């Protein structure tokens, strides 16, 4: 017979529960920050369509981090920027 590997919330140790909550709060905070930034930032300061970044920002940690790293244009990155 297979051994049960999934645990219920009550069966988890307190440290695991705290970690689960902290990671969940971090994930939701990143997603909300990305959504807020997308809504406030003009389209010409975003790489690609805003709608695509809105959808991408809903994907766990990868979406918001991808938006903050790749989606926002850097200040001074225009045609006249000094290298």
C-alpha cells in the first residue's frame, strides 16, 4: 500500500505553516505590485503590450518578477542614451 505523502494543514509543523503563509503573502504582494505598476505606467514605458504583462503577472513568482526585470523600460535606455 502506498504511503500517504500529503499532509493536511493541521498535520504540518508550525514552521512549515509559517513558511507557507510567508511565501503566499510574498507571492500575492508581488502580483499586486506588478498589476499596480502596469496600470500606472504609460504604455510607452513598457516592453510589449500591457495586456500581455497583466496576464503574465498572474503566474506565481515568475510572472511578476519577469515583468519587473524584462517588462519595464529602463530610464535613459532610449535612442539618445549615452553608453
